[in-house]
C-alpha cells in the first residue's frame, strides 16, 4: 500500500501537554477520519503534518519526501480546509482567486469557476458576509482548483447545522469517487465519519491509540452489557473500561471474539460506536 503521509515516532512538547511518539500513516486514495476529544492533539498533529510546527523528534514525510528539501513541492500538492475564516475579511472571491492562483502551478481557473457556481458562492460579496459553511466551501474550492492530492480538513463540520453537514459529507463523498485524492478529516463529531471514512485514527492525550480500517474497528471493539456477577479478576482483563451500576455493567472491549466465546448469550454484545470508544477510553484514562 502507498502512503501519502508517514509520521514516524514524532513528538512535540508544550507546557502541560505533548504529542508523544506519533507514528501515523495515511493511505493514498482513502478517507482517514482523525478523532479525539478537544485538546487531544489533533490540531498539533495536523500542524506538524503541514510543517507549521517543527517536531522535537521523529520524522514527517509527505509523498515520500521531507519538508527539509521539498517544502514548496509538497505544499503544491496539499489543500487545507480549516473550520474558520483564513481570508482577510474585506476580500471577495475574485480577490481571493487573484491572490491565491499565482501561488499554484496547477491552478485551474475553469475548475474554480465551476466550484464557485456549484457551491453557490457570490463573486463580489466580502468574505465577512459569508456564513461559516460558505467560508468552508470557498476553502474547499481553492483546494480542488489547484488539484490537491491530499486534502486536510480540521474540524470542518463543527458548528454547522445538520442539513449543511449532510450536504458537505455528500460533497466529499463525490469528490473522493475517482480515487485520485486522499482526505484526512479531523473531527470530534464521530457520526460524520460513519458516512465517508475508510480508516479511523484515534488520538488520546497526545498518543495514537489505533489507526485501523473502519471495518477492523467494528470487528474488534464491542460494548458489552451484563450482570455484575459475570465479572471477576480474569474476565475484567478483557475490558478496557467498565462502568458498574446496581443493575449490571457496561464495558468496552477490543477483544470482541474472546468476549463472545467466554460469555456466549449471558451478556449483550453490540458493536461499539466511535463515540462509545471515545467515551470509555476517556473515562479509563481519567481513572487510571
């Protein structure tokens, strides 16, 4: 398999927080959802991926190249879609095109026009009059119009209404249909990824917990509910986190097959959602 991004043992320390020994590979031609709670390290990881932050240790390679020698070439091939406004508020779409287009060797005026019309964005109104969704569409139009091979989106659906979120996800699904682009989609709204993600990378407190296909996650992780008397020192080893109550327990496991073999029909075993996984692993970390 070819990888667009390869981060190997990357660390970055701040006062009170660090990303530690991050080894993350993003496969070419797929959608990777990057999940984690707010403050988990998603934005820090993306900034190192884009060379906006230098790691303290480890290596970052995109398209098989390092930023030390190939920064301009790498950034020609990346499109970044941020969750807020990255433009000067007084500019309109025409102004933005005039400023941005010369920076990209593969800029396509006709394609930019098509996307602006498809996204129903006004050419002459200043960006400050745009809604959050419109600003995101403008960023996406730019990324697509210089034929970016890797599109990085940092919390793109945060703060959007449900209808527009659905429209954006449908649009991204269509954009990925030809298999020529790779999408790295950072979010804490895990339900968005059920529709478009091929891979899920989960970060918690600056550490990568897993990077698996969405099917591998579904096959491995399960939410188990049963009577408290099913738990003992041995069976508890199968669970990542257990929440007990007077009526029974709910627990997260990454060993679904082993739990099914042990408990059979004595417990209810359901596929764990990404939200379930994030919740239970956050609780486990807080009580560790």
